C-alpha cells in the first residue's frame, strides 16, 4: 500500500472535503445547502454526520460522490480531486465509493430479480464471465446474512424493509469498494430490525476493510457505529470530535441541545422541559454570523456579527462557537 | 389510578379480509384509560397499534370486522348511530396522526380548517371562532397566529403543521386525545417540543391521552401506563415505572435492549432481535414471539400464553417463561 507520510506522521486521510460549498437555485432564490464545510475521514474510520432535516447532510454526502456538483471547494479521495474528474475517470473512481440510501424498498427496481440487481454493478464494471459474476453475487449475499439460493430469483416486494436493506448493502459491497456513504440507512426500519442492520454494517466494515461516512439524524444510532462525529446545522459544521468525547463533553450548544432532546427509555429520567427553542431558520436566508444564534441560549451580538471558525477545544475536538461550553484551550 | 374509567376496550378484535386470507390485525385486546391519564401503546410496524386506534375511533376500513366492545364515556361506540358518532368524534374524542400533511387539507387555509371545526362542534359565530382559532394557535406555540390563519399547510414546516393539527384536535376540549406516532416524522429537537406541548395541554385540560409509538424512549417519561403490542395482541401491560423496572415479557426486554444507548461505547454490538414478526395472515399456533425469543421452549410453540396478572397490581404479561427482575434496574 503506497501512502505518503506527512511530517506529522499521520496517514493521509482517505477522504478530504475542503471548503465545500453547495448552493442551488429554487424559484429565483439560492438555497445555501452546504456552506464552507471541511472534514476528513481516515482509512478504516467511521465518521458520523448528524443534524436535523434540511441541514445539508445528505447534500454533503451526494456532493462527495459528485452526484450533486459542488459550487466550490474540493473533494479529495485517496489523493485525487473528484471535483476535477469527468466521464470515465469519475465513473471508475465511483466504483471505489458506494452509497446506501434511507428507503431500501424504493432503492431497488421492483421489476428486477435480486440476483440481477446485485450482478448489474459487476456487469457495468466489466466482470464479463457470468460464472464469476454469480460467484461474487452468492458470496456477497451470504455475507449479508441472506441465503443466495432462496433470494436471487425473487423480486424486491417479496422482502421486508430490513431484508431489502441487506440487499442494498450487498449491492454496495459487490464491487469491493473502499468507502461507503450510508445516508440514513436505518431510519426507515423498526427498532428490532435497526439493530440487526447496524450490527451488519459493523461486521461488513471489519470484513471488507471499509471506511464509512454514516449520515443520520439519530445521535444514539450515530454514536453506536462512529469513531468520530461531525454535527451540522443549516449547512455549516458546528462541531467535530471523537464520539465519546463529543457526547460526554459537547462544546457547541447545538450539540448539547441535540443530546438533551434524545428520549431516554427510563421513567426515572424526567424529560427536560423544552430544551429546544424554536425551529431551524430557512436555508434560503440563513442568519448572519453563527447560523445557530437564533435558537442559542448563549448568543450575543458577536454571534450575529462574526461567523465562528472551527477551533480546537480539546484534543481532536473542534467547535465553531464564540461561547463554547468547553473554553477553547 | 382512582380516576373513573373514560375509555375501555373490551375483548376487541379486528379482522381484515386480504387476498391471502383473513388478517387478524387486533387480537382480543383489553385496555382502559382513566380520565386525565396517559396510556402508551408501544409496538413495531404491523403490530396492530394503528388498527386499534382506528377501532376506538370507529374509523376502520369498510371491509374490516370489529368484535368486542369499545366503551367511551358510558356508551358503546360500535353501536352508536353515525350521526351521534360524528358529533362525538372531534368533540370529545380527537386524534393527531403521524403525518400532519395528510391530515390537513392542502387547499384550505389553516384558519378555514380551524374555524370550520369550531363552528361545527361548538356552534360559535365566525368572529368568535376566528378569535378562538388565533388563541389556539398561540397556545400550541405558533408565533404570529393571526397571520398564520391565512396561510396554507404547505407554507408551514413539519413541526408547525403538527402544531396546527394539535390545535385542531384540542379545539373542542376533547376528553380523550389519541396521538398516533405524533412525532415520528419530526426531528428530535422538534419531537421534544411537541411531546412537551401535548403533556402541558393535557395537564391543563385534564384530558386523557393514548400515545401510540414504536419508541419506548418516548413513553418512558410521559405516560402513566404502557401496553406493549406484538402481532395484534397486548403482550405486556403495566404502570410505566413498573414496566421499566420489572419487565416480564421477553419481547419488551428485547425491544428495550435493541435501542442504541447514548452512554454505550461506540462499536458496542447491539443485542438485535433475530428474524422478524410473523405473517399476520398465517397466525402461529403458539406464542407469536416464540420464533424470535431466546427463552422459548416446548410449550411456547404449541400454546398461546394468556395475558395473565403478575405479582404487582396492574401488571399483566403473556409469557410462559417470564424473565426475572432485570439486572441493574429496580435496585
């Protein structure tokens, strides 16, 4: 494995998102979906990305794959700039990066047999021998816990949501990718099935040596699988840090609010009364300065005037806040 | 506990004809809610919790067959004539659904929908109804209520729409509110706000509530009693603190264990429940949870365990091999 070594001896991250901006025009107005986001994911790591609906987390995931062209900024994958790639080079690169979506049933073509659905990426990427294709399909289906001989001839509607998500995971894995973007992979599933799929993703990560970007709105789910967590609010990154540290000592008031809002399955824990104030403003006209200031209990004039930069508040933990809950060191 | 019973569901079953045979969506369910109390109904998709709420509201699909009784405020709802039933629904018996976009009419303004309800049930004149509507919107935490009255549902966010749906449900001071997954479509911060709002309005109005959800976390701090449903049946029922401290039904335990814990270390494998719920058109002979249950043995596969009383008052479970007192809890 060739990897250049930086002066700090840290290995180069597999994915580097640099100052990414994604904006789109809707009805003559500009939606600021992702504004100046930078993050990196090291090889073998799972980075969790959380935030409420409309915060830009899915757009960010798509922009990484160039499914949504960024307005500006760069996406470096294994040292190469995806934003500068086109056509065949980009397609070839995309084989190394796969995507799993929220709605597993909607992501499978209802008229095609499971065997064909999973073999298709192989056919496209040039595995010509049908015997070899079938072997790879059988292997990957067994890996995700389905019995290939019972599954390949059937159609998606014959399966439950949890099984469809296993099929989607198999389809993502069949090309032996290095990186998988999971966009809310379990939020459409029931509690009992959700745990099965989360465990499966962890197993597959170990077995295939994967690196994951795990996008979800549920913090407990994100924590269960992530080494580090990034929190997004209205297109901007609020906080990034190691999972345990971030949950134990959130530095950004928004992270703290998200953690407090999680319902705890314990009747002795009284739900905190209205921790959250109001709703997120529109991404068409985001507030000046810190975008969270309109809902933040600590906001003052400085927050309206100045966009807070991400600063290190504890080893590996960065927060974009003028008044972090942990004073910047 | 001493509150008079407002709603009692007695031996209710719902059968739906399907091309693959009859589907028993609700299977001999008994429940009761006292005035001003909150009952949580917990279960996964397809467990029959929504059909149960529709049975209470007498809003079942035309082909569905309901047996048993639904007594509300001294009347059997299944035997009421349609006109009396219509008066009762909306007035004393209100409902909030999961998706506020489908429960609101997209081509009518918020104001029209609220005023219509108030005029229909409370016979207010239009001026009084309008004033009352603005007050209701303010009560559910909607800023600039007068202005909102002129807006259409699509102009509001999901959280705001759910607040409007709640305002409409509360508008006639109902005695019982059925909230069917009221926060499932919402973000976690908005979920907390909506649940707080429901709890506050409930206390203020001394209203009873049935909170239907798939999330044990949602019922934990916000209900007096919980009924856990699986494959159409109530499999465990207990006062909320009792349920969480001394759960007896393996399904309840498994459901709780499968929720990722915020204080667990990352990469801790989750105790998942293997398999999936049984096909409701092909009922199992024994306990419907037996194929997925780690305690299941001989008898569980042959016989249905009855919902029987536990040692403590108000606690019932349907299991031949109930689990002991949970380690770590109740001490």
